[in-house]
C-alpha cells in the first residue's frame, strides 16, 4: 500500500488523480487519470500515469477497453493478470450499463432493436461468439445465453446446443445471434445453411427461431429482414 501511494503521489501536490477528483469532481479527470484511479499502481520504473497513457495508446482509445483481451500479449510494463482482470471488469460493467439503459426499448421482434441492445457486447470481439436470446410466449426477453465461442475461421453454431439450452430454459422462441470478427455482417454460405437447418428444426419442435442476427463492426444482418434473398 505504501508503494502504491508513493507512485500515485509522485506527481506534484494537488495534481494526483485522487486530489484532482477531490478538488474539482471526478468529471474533471482525463481518461488516463480515470484509469489511474482504478488501476492504482505502476511499476518501479514507470508511474501509474505513464502506464495509463501507454495503455490508452495501445488500445487506440477508450473503446479498446471493451475488449481487454487485446492486451493479453502486450508488453506494457505493469499490465499483468490482476490489472487485466480489473480492466475486464470495467469493460463488462460498461456493456451491462449500455444494455440496462436500453432494456426498456428492447423489442425482441425488431432486429434493429436487438442490434442496438447487444451491439456493444459483440462489436469488439476478436473471436466468433454465438448467443441465443431466449423469449417467453409474449416475445419478451427471458435472458441471453452464450452457446459457444470460437476462432476467426471456425463456425461454432451447434443446433443441438441451441435447442438443449432453449428447452431447458422453458423458452417459447429464440433469436440466434453471432458476430463476424471481420466486421462484415453479410452471411456466408455456411451461415445460410445452418440458419435454414435451425429454422426447420425449430418449426418441427414448435420452438421457432424468430431471427438470426449477425453482428458486424457497425452494422448487422437480419435473416428475417432478408428472407427473400437467403431462401
């Protein structure tokens, strides 16, 4: 603790992030200073402020914090497992705050509404992630569930896993969601094939797939909006 305080207090009096926040309010702090308040300590060779400036440079700004996995192989001094966990917690809180703020507007039958609700959860992922949005008989959200996580080139959409999770949750319907780490949401031939298969299975089981939404960097593709072009 003494070392942490010394590193924070290595700045001139009245200029540490803690003191600045106390004097002028937390909104007066820069992005690097806010990170310094969270991460607390630098290293013996680098102050916490210097570490935070390097961190923001490496992440290309605050939006990079939404995917701290970008730092897994970084060489920023002082960013180890503990600080990665702290940054991951900040990222997760940010995503949940975004979802909570838009929850009252979520219309599970409207692809644009679903995209707006979940875009921050998918936007910065480096791997493909498959989730299902479980719905009750009134088309209201029960919860979303992670089905699988993969690599850039391997699809992990498993009909068996999807229906097992939906049935066990007592869902009446579901929306399938996954991202394209390339940033382009346009469906591949495999996306089209697996969507058709899941839709057919859902109809047979009376557990319909309402939509399959693919998340890109700043846009989405909805199979329900484009069903005439993906038949």
